[in-house]
C-alpha cells in the first residue's frame, strides 16, 4: 500500500499531467495526489501500530479511487483511468485483507 500511495502521488508528474507548483492542475492530479497521500499516511501509520480504522479508511480510499474516473469525469483518458482503477482496487484489496 505504501508503493501504491507513493505512485499515486508522483504519477501526475511522471505522466506530465501537471508541473510542480501548477495551481490550475487538472482535478485528476489533485485526486491522485490527495488520495495517494492519504493512502500513504494510512499505510505508514499501520506499519507503526495497526488499528481497525486504518483498514476501513483504506477500503474507502480504494473504493473512491476505483470509481473516480466516472465521478470526476476522466474515464475517457485510458492510462489515467487504468491507474485509478488498478491502484484503487489494489488499495481496497490490501485494506480488506488486513481487516
């Protein structure tokens, strides 16, 4: 989950969706960065000490990320959609497994 969260945070830069400091980054960039940072935070806190809320929060983040291409409206961008669905499903699976 640490790797998935980290990838989500840096993927907009790697895929050149936004440049650092770009205040008008597309909603997909903000979606990936915020969701990835939260997933990363949940994963790191779970490494320190596991609590049930971490699993539920991770499950919610994964579910959101999986449906976000249709919720935000970037389902017509195949690579970005695939990243969101695959990372979201991975985060949800790992969180569900931990529960």
